[in-house]
């Protein structure tokens, strides 16, 4: 974990949002999906690998009250807190490697557009699947975005694992039903295109 943590602390300490490929001014896709599942404003929502992304800002603007942001980089979260000012006190901030995350609550919506495709070893993938399966409430929702098979092979200098709709569904098939899957082009701040695979899942009755 220490090498990964050092990598991401360095990235967020040395690069501005307009210098990293994943930056979105407004997380349109994620917010549209979230709003379509009709959660209550008191639902427990977590952003995995949220860093200093604007997803948390959009959630607050829409009136959601129970928000968690997890990232391995403390520097990234501090940057987000600074941007939010007093509103940062409304958020639960968690510094953790996702494969070591032990949630204290059940989540109604789990959002990950950042972390999962960096898990390239089977053991780490299995850990993630177990954690997300245990962490999401019955009938809870899970939106996952990774690089597609037409997307990049690396991000921030690190190898990633690409996913197709089928391989993503198969990875989570034991405890989740795929509700909607789609690909989408993300335009980076430096005008390159990255193709993402998204799947929205719902916890099925097999999940505990």
C-alpha cells in the first residue's frame, strides 16, 4: 500500500486539476444516474477514490445529506476540503486504500469512477468485490466506471485493467444485478479522448 499511497500523494501534491486526465468540471453522467435511482436526500452515498473531484460538490448542491468520500491520498482530500470551505464539515472524509476499507455503515449508493481499474491483481479484485458486496445495503445501488477495452492501458503512469460490459457484469454477478451498462467518451482537460465502460448495479437478494 505504501508505494501506492506515495504515488497518489505525489500526484495530488504536484498537479492541479487541469493537469490530470480524470478531471470533470461537472460529473454529468454520475449525477444523472444517481438522480434516476430516486434516492432519498438522507441516503448514505460514498464516492470511492473521490480525491478532489467535483462529485461531492454536486451532491451537496442537490441536497444530499449523508456523504462519504474515500481516497488513498490525504493531500487530495485536504484539497477538496479547502475548496468546499465550511461545507467540508458536512462530509465524512476517509483516508484509506480501498482494499483495506472497513465501512461502519451500509451504503445506499456506491460510486467509483476512479479506483477499480487500478486493481490489476486477482487478490485485490476479490477483496474489492467482497468489500462492496458487504458495504452496500439490500437493494442498494452501485455505479462503476472503468476504462473500456477501447480505452487507455495506463493512467497516471500506472497499469490499469480494462473492462467490457460482459467482464464487468461477470465480476460482480454473485451479488449484483446489472441495471444499465454503457460506454462513454471522456474528454480530458488536454483534449484527448478516453473511452469508459460504465455499469450501474443493484444489490440482489443473494447479497448479505
